[in-house]
C-alpha cells in the first residue's frame, strides 16, 4: 500500500498550549482527510511537552528537529490568517529545499474539497 505524501503544517501558534494543540489537531485532521500524512511538531510534541524552550540549547534542538521533519516533507501547508517569523522561516526553508508551499485552502481546492 502506498503511503500518502508528508505534509508539514505551519501556523501562528499564539494561544495557550491546549488551544494550540486543539488547533493543530484540527489542521492535521483536515490535511489527513485531503490525502496527506500531516506533520505538525511545534504544538503537538516539541515544546513544551519534553523540551524547555527557555533553555537556549533545547530551544535550538526544537528548531533543528522541526527543520529535519520539514526536509522530509513533500509539501508545506501554511494554515491560519496570521503570519509569524517562524512561519516565514518555514516558508524560506521550504523554498530553499524545493518543497512546495501552499495554504490549507490550496490543498483543499486541489483535492476538490475547497470552496468555489
């Protein structure tokens, strides 16, 4: 059985931990239903669950792990209506690596599920 392509999700994670995790789960579900395997590291399992973002070395480790997952992805999905520096960095990394970047609406439109 062929595995679906990996889709790295980036968004403005501005709420509290539980709010960010809930939003991330919604984005992941939508991307999954569009036929992709979602990857959404920041709010789901990197800081604050096992890394201490206040420790510079651990903060850098979180960024490095996220970048490694982005490198393995087939597409970068930009979600939400806000843009943060972290999101801009994700888009720049994807561009440098030749990874397609699109919005959640773009993924849904391509898969025939978008609004017209």
